[in-house]
C-alpha cells in the first residue's frame, strides 16, 4: 500500500488524487487535508458565483472524494494541527496543493488606505471565504478602480456591475447579494499598465461585458493598435482583442460604465484618511513589451480600489520557497524527497481550472515512479491510521466528506428563490451544520 497526503482540496488536489487512484488502483490510500471544513478550494471560493458551469466541475471531484481509498479531512490546518514533518513521517508522499490564496502586494504609496483591497479579499468576500466575510468593501462611492487586466479583474468588474436579477442562479453569498444593489458606483475603471495586445483576459469572459443589464464597456479607439497587427496574435487573444474593438466601435449608453484605461500604471493612491483617487502614470512599451513610465501623470477618482494583480502561495516554515514567483521552490513538482507541490503552489497563479488536470497527472506519475513504480509492494508507513491517532490525541474536530454533504444539504435547503444555495461563511456555522445539536 502507498500512503499519500494531499494538502489542499481544490482542483489541483482532487486531480492529483484522481490520477493516483487510476495509476495505483487498490494500492493507494489518500488523505486530502484542508483547513476549511468544506472542500473544493477555488471552486467554492474563487471561481465567480455567476460562473456556475465552471463550478460544476466539483461533481467530478465528488466522485473521487466518495471512493473508499480517498478521504477528506477538513478543519485541519497543516502547520498548526499537524506539521509537515509529521505528515512526511506518516506518508510515502506529501503533496502541497495549497493554491495561491494571498494577494501579490501592491507596492505603491497609499496602498494601505481604507478603500484599497486585494482581489483575494474581494473575491473571497462575495464568494463566502470565511477569512474575508467581514471585509465590507466600500460601495458608497461613485467610482471604483480595478488594477490589472486579467480574468480576475474582469470577474470583479462584472460582479460590481451586475443587478440583483443578473445573480439569479448564482451562489453569491447573502451579504454581498444584499450589499451590491446599494452600491453608488457609476464608473468602474480597469487599469492596464500595458496595451490591448497585452491583456490576460480570455474571450468568453471579456465578451460577457457586452451583455450586462445596466453597465457598458468603453474602450478608447485611439488605444487600439493597427488592426493588421491582430494577425500576429494567437487565436484566443485575437478574439479577445476583437471584443475590445467592438466595445470601441459600438459605445453603448448605460447607467454604469466599465472604462478600459490602457498604458496606465498606478503609482500612488491618495486621499484624506481613505482612498479617493489613483495617481496613474502613462506608459509606453519597450522592445521587450514591458511598460515604461513616460512621466505624464493624472488622477482617477476612486473610493474603492481593487488590486487584481495576481496571487502568491503562503510559505510554510521549513519548506523551500521561491520568493520572486510566490510559489514553492521545486523541480517539476519535487520540493524535497517525499514532498511535492502541484497546481498554483507549483507553477504560480496561471492557467485555468483545467490546467490543473495534466499537472495532477504529472505529479501522480512522478510519485508512483519515486515510490518504486506501480507494481512495488509499497511501504509500511502508518498513513491514515497514524493521522487518526494524532487527530484523536490532539482532539481535532475534523470534518469528513459526509459532514460536507450535510453542510451542502443545509446550504441548499436554505436557498433563496434566485440562488441555488445560501452559502455559509462562518466556520462555526459549518461545524454546527455537520453535527446538528452541538
Ligand atoms: P493574471 O492573469 O496574471 O493578470 C494579472 C494582471 O495584473 C496583468 O494584467 C498584469 O499586468 C497586472 N499587474 C501585475 N502587477 C501589476 C502592478 N504592479 N501594477 C499594475 N498591474 C499589474 O492574474 P489574475 O487575473 O489574478 O488571474 C490568475 C489566473 O486565474 C489566470 O491564469 C487567469 O486566467 C485565471 N482565471 C481564470 C478565470 C476564467 O477562466 N474564467 C477567471 C479568473 C481567473 P502585466 O501583464 O503587465 O504583468
């Protein structure tokens, strides 16, 4: 028998577990450990609540979770309840699938003013992450600025723009659903430090901006490169840029606008005790397509500023870390003998949910090879029984997959007419729902 612990129950964790069960059918036992009592990581708390078709992939993870050789151990924090060293003693392989839940810091003066938030916090707020349930972002402002030109910036702009009716069928949490309609925001400015050909926005997500009920996208035609240059782009990017060209050619008047401000590098945030404006420097691109400031500066009023500039993996004491890239130091997923990483914890925050599938397969193949190949007898490590002994000795109130099913059922039962579930945002409430009457 091979014993594997996977830390993190998001897409990277479940794809790794799925691949391991296929490669080692009947010869592996896997524990998926998560600090939250609920599984699925980014699917539950990262993917936008109005993108239910993407979230539906959790059904595939559920099929893995319900296998006898895979178990979910929720409400257990590695580094607090159990150390990495302890896990490495108990299991043949420990895989860090911890994602990248921390914001890359926005390193400009004024970034700590009230009204400035990172996308991890803002997305976590509307998506029900217990860490961010109390964020209460400023919505009593007429202007918001979003820093970054990636898909997360698009998610944030869209969520700020949607009407309550447009959240029908979503799983947006109650506190955001009730707060957003009271927002005074009329202008949402998306700040890109480079140009339309350097956006990191996928066509489907960008195209959605044209179909919002009360908001319309605006692009300055003068920012667009000559149309012949689109031929040099790969097809997906060409399609995205096509959307920007449509937005520029067909400006629509709606009560709210989503302005694309390109070649616009935020250099400071100013305000009297709270954010009131972003100071932006005009940029040009150098021959490596990097943004270079021109010295020309202007101010964009904004009482809410959301930095969507990428994420980083939290470091773990004793685990080698690559600070520049915000991920664990690794060679193709191997950190140290017996310790691996996968997904965003391995490669940094890039790609879609699906990118984690081949990543999981690759790390599973590597673990099989490193532990003697698929036919090896396996080890006499204690694995699951050792973890159980430790859980009992420390009195850790773990949440199993069955507990999650109870929480899930309670959320669905509490659903409103316009949303498929009423998501719990407090760990206490989740734990109470798993064991009614506690
Ligand atoms: P991202 O795609 O890396 O985009 C980050 C953006 O922030 C880039 O435009 C970048 O500009 C800009 N930026 C970085 N540092 C900056 C700074 N100091 N000042 C100003 N701008 C700065 O990251 P993301 O949007 O967080 O997305 C993370 C991953 O999740 C991506 O792979 C994304 O596709 C994926 N995702 C997918 C979906 C979906 O498929 N529906 C939804 C959400 C997220 P430069 O290019 O100039 O560096």
